[in-house]
C-alpha cells in the first residue's frame, strides 16, 4: 500500500492566530475547503466541516471529555485521530493531518493518486 502524500498548506503563523471558540473548534479555509480544526489538550486535529450523517456543522458542536467531536444535530461522536464514529452508527469523518513547524501550523490535504492526477 502506498503511503499517503500531502499538499501542506500553512493555516497560521502560530496557534494564537487560530480563532478557537469556547468549544475548542475553529474553521479555516485550505485547499478550497472549509475545515474544522479542534484543540484537545495540547494536540491539534483537522476534520471535515460537516458531519457525514446529516451535514451538521461540526464547528457548532463540541468536544466531549475524551476529545471526540460531537455533531450538534444528532450528537454522533467521532474520534478526531482516525475519523471513526464512536457512538456506533458506522459513519466515518474525513480527517486531515496537522503539523506544527517552526514557521507555522500546516494542514495536509491528501494528494490524489495518479489515476485522478489530471483533476488537480
């Protein structure tokens, strides 16, 4: 299996530039997409803007006690590290890699494989 390759986009010079709401979630634009960035403890996670079940805006949800993002519509919970639905419904949330670097915070947008490379 081929390792994932990312196009890295700087989303902030430092963490203080990210406008986290009280729920620990902010929204950024990267690669033409709205992406949620969540802060749980000292870790940053990236995930889809909307819930894969009913399209609820995840930035309007919250992080539970163990760091799952909870959708505001039906309270479905998703693990931010792997996107798995933890409340048992079987949905998967798109996640994005995030890196802290000396020159800023970057989010990784997965590059398409060779078959779809012409769509870039």
